[in-house]
């Protein structure tokens, strides 16, 4: 499919008439991420961190969880 094919698609109006999609919208080229990560169907963002020398992995994970709890809005963890 190309632009003209998409713009020629018809959708129903509130009154039931068929309307060309091209009369309702324009198509614009944009760029975005090549990969959209998801977790349980929601868009997600990976977080990474490295422990300082001498810090255990468990302590580093606990510290990252504390930071996330302070920074992210409720419900994001």
C-alpha cells in the first residue's frame, strides 16, 4: 500500500455516510525508534545500572528500587 491507497480508504461518518480518509487527515513522514519495547502490552523503558566496586548485586538492585520508588509516579513499578 502507498499513501494514495491509505487516503482512499473510506470510513463511516457519524451520520453513516462513507467518507474518504484523505478528507479527514494528512500523512506525514516522521522517524521514530526502530524498536518499541513492551511489557504486558504496555510500552516500556529499560533501566540499567551498574554497582560500584565492592557493592553486591542484591544491594545494587535494592538501591535502584529505592530510586525508582522516589522518581517514578505511583503505579509505574
